[in-house]
C-alpha cells in the first residue's frame, strides 16, 4: 500500500527515483545537505534529461521533513506500508500469489530504483548504495568494537545487495577496492557540489555578524563537534599565535552532538578556557542554514581541519561562493580543491595552521566579496550539471 503527497510535476521523467532520507531526526546535517544538493543538481539539467524524484518512507510520512528546503523540486512524497486492514492484506496476498511475487515490489509500484539506501529488506526493486566514506577503517581508534562491527557489517550487507555503489571521490574508490574489491565493477564516483539558493543570500552578512558580536575579522569552521573534525588544531593554532603577539579570531558553527559519545565539544571548550582565548574564539552552535552561510560569507576564509572526509560539504559550500579555504592535508581535500584558491596544513601541524591563518589574516578582508561570488558562478554551474548528469547516468545503468 502506498500513501502519496503529490507536488508539482517539474520533469519529463526518464526514470522514477525513490530518495530514502538519511537524516529524519536531524543528527546528520551533512547527509541531509548531500541529498538536497543532489536534487538541485538533477533539476539543473534539461527537462528531458531529468529523473522524477520521490522521497519515500516506510509506514508513514514523518512530521519533520528532511527535504523541506527542496520540497518544490521533488515530484512526490510517499509512504510505503502494508495494507492496514485484514481484508486488504488478504487481497494483496492473493494478487501476489497469482503474479508469483515473493518480494515487496508491489508496494513500490511506480518507483524504478531507490537511493542512497533500500527502504525495506527484499524490496524487489534495485537500490544504489551511497558509501559516504571509510572513516571507520582508517580511524579505528575512534570506534569501539561494537560500533565498528555495526558499521562494517552494515556496509557489507548493503554492498552485497546493491545494484550499484556510489562513492564521492577517487580516494573513496581506492578504499572500496581495498576493503570490498569484489564490488568495484559495480561502483561509480559521484562528486556532489553545494548549490546556493535564495535563502543563502536572504541575510546581510555584515549586519548579522555585527548583531552577534562578530565584529573583528575572523575565520570560520563549520563542522559538527566530533573527534575526527579536529577543531583542537585550530584552537591550538590561535593560542600559539596569541603567544607570539598575533591576534586571530575564529567562529565555530555546528552541532555539539557527538555520535560517538566522546564529549568532544566539552574538551574543545575547555581548551579554549584554559588557553584564555575566549575573546578570540566563538561557539555559535548549529545555526539555521541562512545564518551559517551569512557567517561564512563574512569570514576571511573557511577552515577545514578534518582528519577524514568522504567529500567535504564545508569545502563545497566555500567553493560555491568563491571563499578561500585552508584545509588539512588530506587526499580528498586536494581532489576537491584542485585548481582553486586554497592553502593546506598537516592535520596535526599546529605551526602550519597558525602560519597559514596569520598570513591570510594579514592580506584578506572580511566579506562578502561580490566579485568572488560572481566568479564562482560559472564553475558552480559546470559542477552542478556534471553531478546531475552523472547521477542520471548511474540510474540508467542500474535500471537498464
């Protein structure tokens, strides 16, 4: 049984793609943004090249909409469930027996494939599995045995059942070949990009930042407070430069929810306190998207100190508005920033971080920089089309 909410039909659909949400509860902002940006990339294509997009849920449509920001770009919203009455279930059983159906495909009528996960076991239609990264394999010390085993087992099960597998980078593809070599022949690289919308430019960055006390030139870090995001490297760099007489300011945006339960935010905040740099470091929390972007546009540059990324949303945000980036020396960051204005420092190279920040603080000016933002637009359009075309190509390979 399927319950539907139909929106405006904006595409001459080649295929019907069921989007399975990854962040209904609101804990994984990056995953939610990934799917929303993908929707925008698909909708950037000519109508005849687009796919119909249907966000699908098991049982009931949730009150919290993980696609709220792109709702007008999605063709339909559906809840898939078993018939609620005994008569309905009996009728379904009879129909399935006559048709020889042993899986759940009858519940998914009108959907050709799901992405980035299956909605149900034995759903009867193919799914494309998106692997965000293999962080659990590279940073084993950050995972207890139960957590590691749960992720590894899920990856194995989902990879085994997937019609195709998507990773975000060349680095991710090499990891797939290393950890799941039998699946490489069914894998594809899909490089997503951040796509600004009108909401990004609704707030004036200068007046907003002034209103929250960000009156000095500052750098911004927009990462969730988990261990691998490496905020401490930036804090220590600020402390080091303070001791040398250089006053740097940093604004941190992002959720303090640590899915590993390591209380990383508390450790970062304590380091700021003991270093006596509270006047130079601000914790802004998880801001609404428009406010977060206003802070980013006002900043001197974006910092991405992370130890590991599958494909950094923060870097893509910065690229989309032409903002300079200082990133940790990591292969994915190099891949994302090829040909862009960027500086790199070793993950634990506090001297390198401090030097790069001090050098840029001396020459950059607070934004927004309209010229930078305009210059980023043609590169963004190219990236959007490439992402949208690649996704439709992957769907075609899966369905055909």
